[in-house]
C-alpha cells in the first residue's frame, strides 16, 4: 500500500472576511494560524453592519521577512495638501507615536496577542499618550512607543476606560533625547458635520500615513464588533469616509487648526467608512489623571441606544414628551432608549428594554454625554429617573453603582488556565447578571467540551462559585491530582448546564493571583500557596464487561485493554495537541506494562490517566518511546487495581499475511467495544507523509489494512487470531497537516512482533538497549529498480527472498549528525544486510543487536559494499526543556534530524507563547538559535550561560537559522516579570517525572539588582504550561 509521498503544504492561510463588517484598526500577527478570529457574532450592529475584527500582520511574522523587530518602515504618504494643512501636519507628527505592544495573557474578552497601533501625546510634561482601550489592553500589557524620529521609549497603561474605547499610556519624557516632545490638544466641541479632517497615524503598518476625509455624522450608535470581544456602548461615534486600515487604532483625528477632535477606533469593511470616538469623556478622564485623582465612573447596568423620534413614537412616546423635548432642543431628532437592562443590576427592578429615557434628577437627557456625566457625578448616590413606557411616565429612584467595581482588574492562573470575574463588558453582551467566574483562557484543567470560549463556572466540587474569591478559597482546599466535578455553562447558552470531572493540576503550573497595578503598569503576582499533596490511591476491585459468547475467544481481550488519557502541559516536539485519548493493550499485567500508539503518547512530559473496566482511573507513567515505530510503553502500579481481573494479552507467534482472517478488537469513535471477524487485505510498506513543522511519525513499517470500513472508525485496538491471541496492533498514525489546517491521521495495523525487542527486556526487569542505523527507507518496485541499475541477478534474489512482494528498499533519508549519514547516501538501494536480501521492514530489526552491519547498496548503478556502524538509541525522547523569552527550546528531536540536512545548533525552537517576547519580536518555531549577543550557543548549556548574562528589560541580539537555512538576526527585549527563564529535566525519581531546576539562571534587572527573589524564582521555574490558545507550534514557512 502506498500512502502519498508528496508533502502537503503546511502553510495556514489567513482569511479576510468577504461579507463585510466592522473592524478595530490595530494590526495583529498573521504568521499565527489563529490570527483571524472566527466570526462569533450573532448580534447585529445597531446601524445595520455585521461585526468582525480584522487584524493585519505585525512585523516579525516569518523568518524570511523579519528583521531585528525594533525598526518600523518609515513611509509618509505625501498628499497635495494646502500650505495650512502642511504646517498643521508637520507640527502634529511630532506628537504621534507608533505603538508596538503585547497583551501577555488572556484576560476578559481578549486572548494573548501581539499588535501594532497608533497613539498621540496629550501631555508632554507628564508623558501621557492617548490611544484606544483595545490597545492599552484590559489585561497585562508590555509595549513601547516609537516617535517620529525613531526614538523608542517604554510605555505602560495608567488608565483604560471600563466601557469606552480609550486609554492612556505613560512614558518618561526625559528618555526622548533628540526631538522636542509636543502634544496635541483635545477639542471635542470642534467636531462638526462637514469639516475636513486628517487621520494621522500608523496605517497598515506604515510608520506614518495621512488620510483625509470629512465628518458625515456625529450621532452614530457605537459599532458592534462581536459577542465575545470588546464592544463600546453608551456613546455616540463620529462617522467619516477616510478608508483607514490595520494599525491606525489610536490615531488622532485632526482639524485644520491642529486640534484633535476625535480618536480613530474602527471601520467598516463594506465601505470606506471609519468610526471615531468623541473626546468629551476622554478629556474629562485626562483632567483627573493630570490632577492625580481617580477617574470616577458610574453605571446603572443599562445600555441605551439613540433612536429617532419615528421609532420612539412606535415604542409609545407621548406627544407631550416629544413636544417638550423638541421645544427644549430644537435640533434634536431622537431620544435614548433602554436596549439592555442587566438582571440583578441597579435598574433591573425599575427599567425594562424599550423604556424611553426622559430625564434624570429633573434634567432632560437626550444625549450620551449628559447621561454619563450625571452617572459619573453620582457614584454611590441615588438618582431619580423619569422614563416612558407605552405612553405612561414612570419615575423611579436608582442607586448608581461604581463601574470600576464590575470591571475586573485581577485574574487567577491555575492548571494552565486563566480565570477572572465576569465583566460588565461580557455580561452586557449576553444580558446576564454580572456574577460568576469566567474562563478567559480555556485550557489545561479547565478545557471543557464544547465551544472554545465563553464558559462560566457555577460550582467546583459541589461548592458554589460566585466570584474569584470563592474560586480561590475552594481550590486551596483541594489536593493535587484530585478528580472533582465542575459545573459550568456557556454565556451564550444559559439554558444548558454541563458538568465535567476534571483532575486538579498543581504540579506543572502555578496557582497565583495577578492584580493590576496602574502605578507601575505591571500586574503584581501573589502565590496562592503550595498544593496539598495527592491523596493516597485506594485500590479498587471491579469487573470487566461481559460480552456475548458469539464473539468468540477474542472477546476476552477486552480484559486486557484499557483506555488512556494523556494531558501534555507543554507542547513540545512539534506535537499539535495538548490532550489525547486512546486505548492501550496490557502486555504484562504483573508489571503493569501497556503498549499504546505514539500518537496518543508522543513524549514523556505529561499526566497519564489509565481507565480500567470503564470504572477506576489510576495514574501511569511513560516508560519507553520507540524512536521510529509508532508505539510507546507506559506503566501503572498493579497494586492500584486491587483484585480487578486484568489479564496480560496472549501473543501469537504467527505473523499475519495477506488473506488471513482476524478479529478486530477495538473501541469505536463512541468508545464502545467492537469485535468482528474480517480479512487482512494487504500488508505493505508505507510511508507516512511528514509535516512541514517536524513532529514524530512512524517510519520503516509494514502496515496492515483490513477489509472493513469499521476499521477507519477505530483509532485503537488489536488484531487477534481465532484463539484470541494478539497478532497485531491497530493504531492511529499522525500524518501531515492538510490545506484546511487539520491534521491527517491514518489508521493502520502493526505486527505485534515489532514490540518484542522492547517488551522482552522489560519483562526480564531490564531497560531495552537497542541500536539503530538512523535511516528511513521506502519500497521501490522492480520496474523502477531496473532503471536504477538493478541487475537480473539481484531481481532473481529478490523474487526468491519474497515470492509475495517483489521490491527492495531505498534510503529516503539519513539522520543529520548520525554516523550512518557519513556512509550511506540518500537514494541508495539496499540490496542486502549481512548477506541477506531485505524485502520486509521487520528484517531491518537485525540492527537492534549489531554494533555494525555489512550492507551492499546500489549507488548510481554501481554496487558498493559498506560497513555501517549502528548507534545506541534512547527510549526517553526529549528529556530537557529550556524556556526563555516565552520560547520553548530543546535539542532537535528525531523528526527534526530526519527532515533537516544540516544541524546549525542543538538549540531548537519548538514552540512559543503568544504575547511573549519571542512571539513579539519574530522568533518562530523550527528555528535554531546559534548566538546570543554574539556568544555561540551550540547546545542548551551554552544557551543558559549566555542568557544568564542578559539584563532584564533590555534587547538581546539573537542570531538564528530558519529551517530553510536562512540566517536572521533578531532583537528580543526580555521581560522577566512575565517571562522568566526556566529549565525542566526529566527525572524518574520525581513524582511528575520531571525535575524543576530551582537554581535557574539568575537574571539581573537594568539597575543591576535581581529582578526576583530566590523564592519567587523557584516558583517561576514551575511555570512550564503553555497550553491552549497561548501556544504557537507551527512555522508556516518551515521547510519540507
């Protein structure tokens, strides 16, 4: 059987909405396969446009077009401007900055990301920059501003509005040495319909773009960008035709006098229409910040929309009220109508959707600015609201709530997940109470079934969870590795409640609280305590299912089969998943040995859970990972299963051949047992296509296929003879990533004899010591081999050696750096090994015990006799991991050595965390790191020594080589507060199987002092979890 040998492209295309919509104008990476969000919106924009967030790319995506990451392209769009506009713009550009930033962690509505945007200085003396809220980030922020003369300064948020799309960043004006620091005044009252404006900022990645337009509306309702993302409300937006695009978020909208009359925020993809935030409330907030006062914000948890009089009349507006409003405001054409009143909010007992707001405290209110002014002035006080409902006036008293109190400013990290109190932002979008704990990063222990986002936790271990404090208190009492029920629901479906049994994970990642600090711009971390030790396992005795006798002896094999769940806290070796499920076969019940596919257990860092008889769950550990064949040996403690009658599978001495009848004993896609008789349709050498980003794949195998479509519904099982003895394993093989971004899997059989060289030493209490040629071979049929120089003599020898299959093997790949690579060559035809013609893959097993092999090859039509040494192979897989700047690095694993022709370094970038310095400045998976600040880094030890010398919050010059052998130099700014250096080493004496190196390299801060205490440093090294959305595994440009 021949599986396509042609590698499928691994590049993941980034789609652009074709149906139009609205977008925020920040630029986001597109080297990330997930950089364009799914359209989650079921809401429609109040003005009739569909919602979408669009993020063009940030510099630093792929190795081929990335430079140091510290310079932006300086391109000024020169317009034929009148002299007055030219003078205005020349003055304004000195106050406009390009902002490069990352939200380093998932929080509230946003995940970790790296973007570019714009901003402008509004207070040169205090160093205050105005930009959008979605730029200042609701969560942890790291960034810098680049001035017009390309000076760079660090910035941090000092305020982001709870609702409106603006925020302020702070910088040190003394750090700008070569340019006069100027500011742009805020004059919101100058925004008028028809005036000419210029939007000046970082548009579409240009350092400076100037786009002209004119204001067409002042009373547009706030645009909707989607359900599970940030949306502004309770404000008007200005509308204009200026056709800005990604990166212009935060640009000033300037009038002919050089004043900022609005703030660029978003736009429509359907037309050249842009939306600007008015500056009334922005100017108020700036005044408070300049005076060192808190910015008071009030709410009654009600969203209002502006509706014209014809609509309000249909809602029941009385003629008397309309006449009063028109008389008081002759130019008024509408009023504010309650659109959403949140349950259990301050106004929930008094207002309803459709109520028309008339006045507050006796003052007629028809616009958002006086509405918000009234609320902000009366935080904690009672106000009197007059509203009309169906023509009847209703006067009610409502207490104004502090808006900041329902805007989360802290989150918890635990088990690879991030959680925060449900925000007013999200609650308003779905009209639910502002209560509960929201899973902002649904990964690790809180990765539930169903949609990827939107989960709210109701209870943990049967204890109600109302807020983050409840969550912390409950989790502090639960031991590590305990299995507990978690009740949750989706914010988009409050009618359905779900429950999941999760395993507490406190041994891989941190349990800590992050709290926003607007004085420093950092989020301060507090360790929430050491985990309680796991409870001792209490052995249990259970029974296996009793199946019908008609299934024959093979049904007894179900007492030899277990279900396996594997959670991987840190995705390494290019493996694309963090959690895998499958079935394993118990091959030695006395020692607790199980054989399972390496598509289920790809490497040794993780938590194994073994389910026996669908009743009890016991922990397991990885014992052996075969480097070339698709199987691993895992184990459990036989004492943990009590008297459960689990059996060792009986192994058949008879190899399967084409036409044999076998029983397929497996679990189907519903995890139900199946047992049926079928026929072996073929046994042939196959080549699993490799992925662009290297990851383990089975090689050098004779694959078994079956004459039943049901086999393709079963990812794990065994093939048995009529006596119930195992003749083969039925396994899932991980293949290449296809054009749609999905990973292909192949379901094939493997001879049971393949595992015996590993199993037999283990049954004798020994660790397997095997040797290997470190080559990959593929079959070549006689017709092709003849044209490559194969003589009739050898053809006859092949026919005699294997009457049923006439082929020989060709060396497809040699392993980079191996001894055999210097002797054997790719495309060599292997004629014999130690005098024996090789026509079956299992005949290569002679390599396991030999220190060298005599091999005859056909090379360029010439027979060559070679003596090829073998090398010892390890069954441990990747056994050391270094995390620096958010990148996961280890020695090149087997697949890398197989796919790469050269080895620039033994420091290989396997993955990177989104929002990290490595992600922000262009370090991509599949790179090799060759130098740090000019110091060679040939291995992990030298890397650790080199990065130890790097100061915190400073640029590090990283020389790297792409997988396609393109050299590049990156400038990566370290941030030890969020991204400390850590090291993990495999150690079977540790409970988790890995040792956390507590004496990780100390990193000095810019002032020369240690950036963390020894105790904090110890805690930081535990943080290896980069699961879920936060990890990027694929380099779209990786070579094949």
